[in-house]
């Protein structure tokens, strides 16, 4: 800003000095004895002063009021500050008609084909990685902007709102109804049996069982355990228990009509019926819901979930090798490749952009032009004139210089015509 002010002041000095020089030379010609050369110089400087003063008046009248003593002329000075609102209206209309008209945007889309540009840009691996980095920074910035206390309160309120409208007993009943239809609960039992068999077959499980046997011997038979081979007994007891449990589980899994399967099936069906008709179970479900709604510890736990999630997400976003970065880069590369290989996809995207421009341009143009108009109208007229003069005033001062020079040239030409006419 200061640099522009210095340039403008320098341009004003140059134009004013040239005008002053013309005035000085004109004054000298009035004091010396006239001759053809003096008269020619007088004509040149006289016309130069007229041109320079006229352009000074025209340029200055744009930005400030010039009292001339003639009301009509004075009324047409200070043009920009007085015309601020009209400039705002005309500028907004110009932006609407020349930049935001639907046909202008459609022509721009057709001319530059953004789908091809996006395809070429995304197929570059460096750009795909850059996209992931930019998106990560944007999300991380949002994380730092939001207030943790408000988000935690929002999470707590949302959890309470969700539980408030939930019938836990009815929901559980619905889940169990779904599980028992078409024998789906048998599939769950099969999976449970597989997990249990796998657990029994793990060395860690048998070692844990052996440790429990040793602990039992140590506490229940402190004297006898000193004489007994504890390790051997523990290993064999653990093996025997694990083998017995495994054998029973194998028999249940191998026999679809096993008594335990029938007991499990009956228990599930009885429990569903109880959920439908037992007031005690229904009341218990309501008690659990009220606990979830009102318990301070549960509320604090739910609220703290945001802090844990935010910490994890921030660390993941800062790591260029994280899954997030890799997925965004991979997704961007895939999209670029699809657009490159499929011209019909590019055409479809371009058509969608053109349709969106046609549909959205009027509303967007209305919003943007109203914003431009209201913003310019809100400016101070004097400040607006000052800003415009700072940005284009240097060129306007050049007009003053040109006016002085051109005026002098015209004066010389007219003098020569007069001299030739008088000589004839």
C-alpha cells in the first residue's frame, strides 16, 4: 500500500512539473520581444497548459470535489464518491451478465473440459498423495477449530436422545425374534461351539487350567501338596478336563438332535416369550434405560469418546503413511484412471457439470451479485475513491502528461496553419 502511494505521488509530481514548466516558458515568451520562434513557442506552451489543466481537472474531478464557482461544473466533480451506489449496482450487473450467466459457464466448461483436467491431474501419483495430504490438513484444521467441551456435550446429548426413544426390551425381543426365525440361533450356537473347541485346544487354555489346579492344591491342601507331584497332577487334570469338555462339545456339534441343543432352543424361545409378557423383565429394561440416561459416569464415558477419537484421528492424519492417506491417494488414482479410460464417463461428468451450472447459476449469481452490490454500497465513498486512485491513479497521471504534450503539439500545428494562412 505504501509503495503504491509513493508511485502515485511521484506520477503526480511529474505531471505537475511538466505543466509548471509549460507555464514558466509561456510566461517568458510574454516578456521577450516577439518573433516567429517566440510566437511558436508561446503557442505550444499555451496549448500545453490548456491540455494539461483540462486533463488535471478531469482526473481530479473523479476523486474529489473541485469548487469552481460554477454550480453546474462543480456538481459534476467528486464523481466516484457520489456515484458509489450506482457503481455498486452496475458492477454487480456486469458480474452477473459477463461472468455468471448460465451460457457463459456452460461455454467455459466445454472449452476447458474439467473432467479431462481432473483425470490427468489425479493419475499423477504425486498429485494423488498431495490430495490426501491437503484433505488430511483440512480435517485436522477442523478438529482444532471445534470446541471439545461442546462436542463432548453434543455426544452426550445425542446418546441420551437416542436412548430416550429406545425400548430396550422390545429391541431385544426383536433381535431374538430375528435370530430364532429360520433357525438362525442354531448358526450362532454352531459358531459358539467352534470358538469353544478352538479355545479348549489352545495350549494357553490348558496351561491356565493347570495353574488353577496348582493354586487349588496350594490353598486347600497346603501340607499334602508338598508331597504330591503338583505339576504332573495339574497337567493331567487340565488335560482330562479339556478333553472331556472337547468331547462333549464335539458330540453336541455332531448331533443336530442333541439334548443340549434342544435345551438351548427351548431356552431362547422361552426367553422371547418372557420378554413379550413378563412385566418384571420389561421393567428391568426400563431401569437399564434410565441408568443409561441419567448415570453421570456413563455420560462422562460417552463424552470422553470424542477426546479419544480426536486424538487417534489427529495422529493418523499427521502420519503420511497412514491408512487414511493411502486410501485417499488410492481412491484419487482410481478415479483418475477411470476418467482417463472411459470417455463416456467424462462426457457424463461434463454433462452433469453443465446441467448443474445451468440450474445453479441463477441462484449463485443472485447471491454473489447481491454480495458484491451490498459490499460496495457499504464502503465509505472517500475511502473507495482513495483505493481506486491508488490502483489506477498512476495511469491517470500519465494521461495528464500526455494531455500536456498533445496539447502542445496541437498548439504548434494550429500556429503553423495560422502562420501559413497569413503568409498566403
